[in-house]
DNA sequence: TCGAATAGCAACCGGGAGGTTGCGTAATGG
DNA sequence: CCATTACGCAACCTCCCGGTTGCTATTCGA
């Protein structure tokens, strides 16, 4: 069970967080997490934004790999890709974990 | 002990992700996750930034509640607060979870 | 076939983010 | 006591982000 577990440097994960740091983009993700691919106009309805505005946001999400798009016919179908989200989650996991470990050690008076 | 478990709307968690979406700030968090409070000059060394630059980043992190600061003597001690990080993590958890559920339902042909 | 739908591209704009410099102030310690 | 340290505040600058408008290209469908 050699889990290679290759380490991702923080410099790589920052853009993912940046992409998630916008309420419009989070809402778009929320609309995509049901697994159904949707077009831009579908994703745009309900927002007080132009189609191009939504399109820009989708391209930001796509650039960091959180969503993927495929041109089918005259419309672009967008789909969520959870792998980067999983990366971000496990990064936060590691931070919390190390924090907990540090607290534990402090409480046990193991250091200093 | 009625744990109200009040639900955080996505609109609230976006600023946390935005604060995490910067490599400098992620590095600062990485320096703070050992549980030891550190001053600004301590946190600033190693960066190719001014002290004020680092100070601005720290204030961004503090504003969203990821770190806390306390003035002790002539220096400000910064400490990590993992609660917001935990919030962000569980938000991503929910996204992944709903994605997995949706995939499962699709695979079982329960819908469509 | 031809109008409507869907989307991409480019230009433009205002505001805020990231960063610096300069200065003032409180605490430290020799 | 006084130079030094650590910090905050404010002004300033540049650049990118979020958003719009206008135009063009492609595809659908009646």
C-alpha cells in the first residue's frame, strides 16, 4: 500500500482558494454540484449579472480546474470537477491537524 | 445543551476563501499553525516584503477571523484561530458530499 | 433558408487589492 | 534618560478584478 502521497506546495493551492473567494462563483459551484452539466445561460439565470459576467466567472473556475467545459452544439456545457476541491479540503485538513497536534503537545508539556 | 448548529450561508464563507487565496497569507498561516503566537517582525522575516506589507496581510486574515491578535507590550502577538478554517473545510466537505451523492444516484439510474 | 439562440472576443471602466514610503508614537532596555 | 525597537496610520501608486457594452461567429429550428 505505497500511497505516494505527493505533496502539493501552498503556492499551488492559493489560486484555488482565490477562485473560491467570490460569492457568485460559490453560487455557480452550488448549482453544479448536482452533477448535471449546464450551459452558460442556464447558469446565468437568477443572477443579476450579464451573461458575459457569468462567463468570466466560469472561466476563472475553469482555469484553476474546479470546473470543466465542453462545447456541445452551440452551447458550452460546464461540469464540476471535485479533485481540486478535494485538494483544498485536504490542505485545510493538514493545517487543522498540525494545529491540533501543537495544542496537544503544549497541553502535555512535552516542549519547553 | 441545544447546539443550534446555525447554518452559515455561502455568502459568509466567501471572504474566508478570499483571504486564503494568497500565497503570502497561506505562508503566514503555515508559520502560525504550530500554536506559538508570533509578532509581526517575526512573521515578516524571510519574506521579500515590507513589515507594513506583512501587517496588511495579517489584518486581512484577522478581519475574517482566521487569526487573532493581542497587543502585549510593544508588539502584537498573532495567533491562529482554526474555527473559520474548520468552517471552510466543512463547506468544501458538503460540496464534495453532494457531488458524490449525485454521482451515486446517476450511477444507480434513480433519476432520468 | 433565415431568424433566433448561444457563445467568444475585445475594449473599456471604476474600484479595490497589494505594496511602498514617510512619519508619529508607545514600550523596551542598557 | 535616550536610542532603539515594534508598531499604526495615512498617502500614494500600479495593476488586476469584476462588470458592462458592442460586435462577430456558429448552430439550431421552424
